C-alpha cells in the first residue's frame, strides 16, 4: 500500500473539518479520529488470529480514517488474501468524501479489496436481527474485525435507536454504546473489535445492561487510556474522558488484560503498560470495569476487594441530598425562624465536620412545611457530590453530629451532597459514623473511587457497591478515631492500616 495513503485521507478529512462548523458536527455526535489514533487502533488487532479472507466492518465510518488505517496494517502484515470492507455512514455531508476515500483505499491496497458503503442507519437496519424477531435474517453478516469511532450522542429513551435495542438501555441512552453492542452482535466468534469510546460506561447504573451484554459475550483484551483529556480529539477541542478498548468475542477469560496509558505525546510514543489480572479489571455484581494504571493502583484494588460485603450489607447506605434548591424557591429562607430548619450545602463540610456557618449561598434555611424536603436530625456522614478535576481528593467528607443542632428535629440537605445513614432509619451511633468517615476520608478509598470512576461526581450507587469491612470492624475503627481526636486523612490511613487492611 502507498505509505502516504493514510496521511492523504487525513489531509482530506482536515479540509472537510474546516468546511463544516463544529457546532453542526457536535449536534450529530461527530468527533473525527486523528491519524495517530487511527493507526494505533489498527495496531491493537491480533492479526495472527484473522483468516485469509477478512471481512471488516466500520459502522460509523466518517471519512474512512479507521478503515484506511486497518487496511494499511493488513497490507503491512501480509497474510490476508483478500479483504471485504463494509462501511456504514448516514451523514450526507461526508458520504461523498467517504466514497472517494474508499476508492483510494481499494486502488492503493496490495491485497485485493472490495467495499460496500451503506447509507442506512446502522442500528435500526439490524434491529430485527439483534432482537431475533420474525423478520430477522437466517444468517446475518458476521465480521472478523470491527473498528469504530462511534457517534457520541445522548438520546431520548423513545428514540428509534434506543427502542431498537431495549435490552441494552437503562436510563439515559447514548448512541456510542448502542453501536458497540450491535458491533459485538455483528462480530464472529473469535473475532475482535476495537472501539474508541468515553470512559463513562465503566461504572454507574445507566450503563449496567450494556456492561453485562458486552462482558458476558466478549472479553476485554487490551485497554488504552489517555492521561490528558485534550490529546485524543485535539483538533475537535473535546475534553471527554476517552479510552480505546479491544474486545474479543469469546467465552474464554484471559488471565490478564493489557492496560496501556499514553501521557503527553500525541503520537503514542510516551506510553506505560501494565498486565492486570482480569478479575481486577472486571469485578463486582454490577460488572464494574476498573482501570488501574500502576502497581500501586492494583494494590489498592486488591486491598479493597479483600472484603466482600458493602455498606448496605452492613446496615448503612449512602443517599443523595433531597433539596434541589433552584426548584424550591418558595421554601427557602435567608434567616432562621419558626418552622424553619437549617439547610446544608457542600460548603458546610469543613475539616472533617459539618457546621452551619454561612455557606456563601443566598439561602441557608428551609421551611419544614413539606415532609418530602426535610429529614430527621440524626447523625450522618456527609460527602460532597461534586469536586473540581484538579482537586487532590474526590471523596470529601464530614461528620454531622445531631447534638450540634439541639434546637431542631429536622434538617434539609441540598442535593449536591450525599449522606450516609442507617438503612433501618435509626440514629447512627458515633463509632459507626466515625468509622464510615475514616473509610471515606482515607487515601485508600479515595484512590479506589478514582480508579472506579473517572468523573468528578461522587455517585452514591457506586459508593454503595464498594466492598467494606464488617460492621464491627467499622465501629472499631470509629472508636479509635474518637480516641485519636483528629479527623485528618493521615490519622484515618494509620488506623485503617492497623485495624482493617494491615
């Protein structure tokens, strides 16, 4: 193959990008793959497993960058006898360029190549096959290699694409994981797919059914992470947390998963690699995907997973604050008074404790007229739901002591905080509160949560899924914290190491 072909496709793509407003492409969920990323993705396939007659699928082809990169790699590898390439693309603005690029790929391939360009909707056109309906094909097409940079676009739950794959959708669907699910369906047994997608699917309830589908029918073989958010789609000015994953369609679980991370360089020259046990990558009843990038992070996972029960198993549960303040203007107050109770924000969490000093908000109080907006004045552990990306800690907590506010039977919590309570509704004893605080405020749990979730939001569902020591050990930790009289992370780390993780 002409070594300059991929560069030529990239140059033609650049001209297209310059002619199309970013706002228009964003509305379609289009973010185009760079030359370096396309070549790296093509290099992730194990071509020694591919047959001589190779069927390739590019389900969101765009300008054909990924197809060009993979055909280039196949030409260099030299074992294929012929190639059949199928590309899906519904965007009329780019279909002309894609058709021209596919012809260039065909002409310049040293391996005989045929291609087809389908302008039909990739998801909807195959919904009968995927759902095994009466109109399904007896023998739907299967592919040996699938490579994709799918559209990243949130959908309404009643969108036609979401309705086409109801078993995958839970909550707010996104087009990228519908594409990935359909691609796994299109993959032959033993075949491989390489996808560049956001990291958001690795945890959380919205992606639960997708994770179960993907990881019950295929196995993650190689995961690539990006230390910097702005290197992947740098021409597109995208700050999405992104990853590349290779999935093999097999029921055989590999011993290890290769996890690579590119750092400052955009051409993948500065990388680190780690072989991680598969059980450390895919774990938990909700099939979470963990992304450790160092031996230290693997040790963190190992320590946390040394226990099997969770907060709810031990009688605790993290919940989300109740009051959405911008929707409750009529109930908010600037000053205390009769039938008015304190409203707590994340700004009230300071140095490990919760106070009600002025938060900087306009309203620090709420009327008690609506039972659904208030909760009993009991002992809690508060945790901020949102932190800045550059902050040192993701889990930022404080102990709320009911006796600090003796004048009130009820309080309000704004929904930008989470709080830990007893599942039976009783008042949490102080050793338990201090023990929970020590866990969440420790370096160990903060590192674990960062591995679990790459976003800046602390999700209560995810915290409730983290393995914790038994309740008696939690209270033992709490009693030691009370004796120490300090709430620093250093004290939490020391006591946890001695009592629970030594």
